[in-house]
C-alpha cells in the first residue's frame, strides 16, 4: 500500500491501481483491506475517472464492513456519485 501511495504522489495512477489491486488479492487484515478498498475507490473516482468501478469498490466496503469509518466515507462518496449521474 505504501508503494501505491508513492505512485499516487508521483501521478502514476495506473501503477498505483495495480499495486492496490495486488494488495487486495493478498491476505490483508480487515482494517488494511477496508483502507485499500477506500483508496482504490478514491483513485478510480478522482484520478482515473472510472466512476462505475469506484462505485463497485465503495459498495464492496459497505457490504463487507458495515459500521466502520470507511463505510461511512464510502456511503458519502456513493451519494455524491449517484447524484452526479
């Protein structure tokens, strides 16, 4: 995930996406997985303009991790994205 953050800082968004997706395929603890999904959604939404894919990541957080801070953020982002459609 740190490598993904570095790629984001450098503007290398596709590489950052690949790093996040690779991390998600690994066995991450729940907290790190929630953070990775949120980071992926944000990256897809804000930098890669793949809003539908971002919504999938946000919905995954909501479905898998109810009652968490990441879910609250994901719900807010979903509300904004759904309003924009």
